C-alpha cells in the first residue's frame, strides 16, 4: 500500500477503534490516524504470533486485524495514562 492508502486506512481503523473503546481519544484526527497505523502494525504482529497473516492490503480481513491491534493499543494507552484528574 502507498502512503496515502496507509493514512486513509489508519484514519478509518482509528475512528472505528475510538468508537468501540470508550474514553478520551488521544490527539484528535491525527491521533486516530496514528492509532490506526500503529494498530495495524501491532495487529499484524499479534496475528503473526498465532500463525496467521496480518495486514495484506486494503481489505476486510486486514481491517479486522488492524482494528484488533488499534483496540489493544488504545487499552494500553489508557492504562498508561490512567484516569484524568477532574
């Protein structure tokens, strides 16, 4: 995939992950893109641990893989940041 496809892919996956995982989103739209792209990398790595192929292009199985990675990444980010002080 080209860089533009990765950005669009990351934005879509990041928005869906932010919608699924409740709480404050880190960084707005740019944060969603980064969470989506890093989530795709993390999801591909996690799928590889179980002997499956990770992100292979702009298709539904790759979106699912990236979405799982993005959800895990958001949980990690929220666990590290903790609860915000009110």
